[in-house]
C-alpha cells in the first residue's frame, strides 16, 4: 500500500522546513510530509550565524519573530590572511542562534501550519513521469530533497556528489566568553589558505567558535581530519577551552549541480548552495527551500523547470559573482586588498557583507578599486 502525498520534503533543516511551510502557505489543502531521519530538537555542526538576509526569509515564511529573543550582533570584525583588518557596524544586525533551537522552532512552525512531521530515513527512490516513490511506501507528486551535504536523495537521482575541490570541512564548538561580547570575529588564515577561524557570541555568555578549510588541503596534510581540525582550533584559541566539537562538510556553490531530476528538487546543502567566500548556507537554504516549496505547490507538469527559473531569478547573478570571486580569492592577496579597501570605505564593507551573507553582486567601479589595490600590493611586493 502506498501513502499518497502532494509534497514530500526529505530533511527538516532550514531548507526542508522552509519548503514545507511555503507549500502549505500557498496551498493550505495540500498534503505535505516532512520526513527527517532525526527527531527534533537535533544538533547540526554549524557556526549558528543567521544573517539579516535570513531573517527576511523568515518574514516571507510568516515567522518574522522566530528568533527575536536572541540578541542582535551589530559588530563584525574581519582579519585578512595578510593581516589587514576591518571592524565596523553591519547595516542590518545578524543573529547567532544554536541550531538545536533554530531548526526545532522552524519544524514546529511547519507542524503548526498542518505539515505532518515524521521520523523517517529515506533510502530508496523511484522516479515516475508524474510521481516519485520513496522507500516503496510513500508516493509524492513532488519531492523536495533537503537532506543536507551528504544528500542520499541526490545520489539516488543520479546527481554526483560535490567534487572535493569545491568542498570545505569545518569544526565548531562552544566556549565561554564575556556576556557583553557582541562582535562577530572572523580571522582568515594564511596557513593552509583558504581557511578561517571564527567566534560568534550567542549573547548568553557563550560563543560558537570554529575553524574551516578546503577538503583537498586537509587531505594533503596526510593526517586524520579530526587531529588537524581540532588541533588548529586549539592553536587558534589556546586560552579558550571548547566543548561539543562537531565537524561537517560544506559543499560550496561553485560546485553546484543541476538542482534536481524529474519531479525531485534539490534545496540547500543538497544543492551545494553554500557561499564559497564565507561558508554561509542558512540564508541560501531558507531561500532555495522556499522556492522549491513554491514550485512544488504549483504542481505544474514540470516543477523542476519552474524551480530552476525561480532560483535563476533570485540567485543567478549573485552565484556567477561568487564563482568569479572564489577563483580570485585563491590568491590571499586579493582578499587582503578587499579587506583593506573595506576598512577605508564603509560602502565596500557593506557590499562585502551583502555578497558574503546575502545575494549581493559587485558593481564594476568597486571591483576595479579592489583590483587596482590588489595589483598595486602585488607590484610593491614584487
Ligand atoms: C562547521 C560549520 C559551520 C557553519 N557555519 C555557518 C554559519 O555560521 N552560518 C550559515 O549560514 N551557515 C553555516 N554553515 C552552513 C550551514 O550549516 C548549512 O548550509 C545549512 O545547515 C544547510 O541547511 P539544509 O537544510 O540544507 O541542511 P541541514 O541543516 O544539514 O539539514 C539536513 C537534514 O536532513 C536530514 N537527513 C539527512 N539524510 C536524510 C535521509 N536520508 N532521510 C531523511 N532525512 C535525512 C538530517 O537529519 C538533517 O536534519 C556551516 C556549516 C558547517 C559545517
């Protein structure tokens, strides 16, 4: 016996919850199932940083106050690999909310809107012209695959996993910090570049701290991943004992695949939607999940074509921008020039935040200013 659903969403992280909520918003009568292999609340390795852009997505999903009880973080300080530093107030505050809390609240919001939430690990899938069957038991008109960086559904529909050269790996932990510390700190690392460490105060006397680097760089050390990541974090924060260490892969957007096959739509990390400059993925997850939920709710003959159009409209130019910037950023000198320029010009700082945490693009005059400084620094060094 097959259970029939209009939409089955696989994975209850921000991408999956957003998809389920949006499908129900647009079609309250639709039968929507949210299936996750874990019960909520559950932990997820993450820096817990939720950009202002992500809060805009929460408003679109009808849950504008979801994280209002968390303190806004107005300061951001970034040190480039070569030691250029910028510290400034962000135009719109970011938030830091542990994922055990954030994800569970989103899943509760989905449930409150009539989404059925069920513990279920998807292991098998069959594509048909007008429906999809999961595990021989669930039949859906459309499936939204939001099952994260190691997406089983992505593999089952024949979309290859993210290539190593476009995959990062990061470890996060929690540490005690002064309760009034409200500056998000990012220290880029020359050693093993591209790599960076962060400290994101939550606002309750703790901070999410972590360290991330590209997967091929980690493999090249020839040492166990855990030893390298934990060791680097301890080196960087020698006076700050960290607890609850947990690591995970980050499939970066330059390695993004086609976002689905047949009536299966990939969203969030399953679609390799993580910003290659900052590791930001929650905003992209909420946005792509919302758009996948829309395409699924419309229930047209070709939901994948509709989803691709929506994604292109929302993120196309931005993703092409970050593809180019990620290539330029292979040279630490480029990032040094960008951070040094941001330290002098607040509009460049705001723009970098928008590109790194939102859907911003770079106007030609600003690209030229940074390129000139990069060239000038290079010539001086030469
Ligand atoms: C260390 C680290 C730090 C990061 N810091 C930040 C940050 O500060 N800010 C930011 O914006 N982004 C950050 N990111 C990226 C961010 O965590 C991800 O982009 C985000 O979690 C993506 O959300 P998602 O919903 O696509 O996937 P996930 O949050 O990974 O959710 C996937 C869900 O799918 C479920 N699932 C998996 N397989 C199955 C299956 N077969 N069947 C059913 N369910 C399944 C899982 O249980 C999980 O609940 C960080 C990532 C890492 C690793």
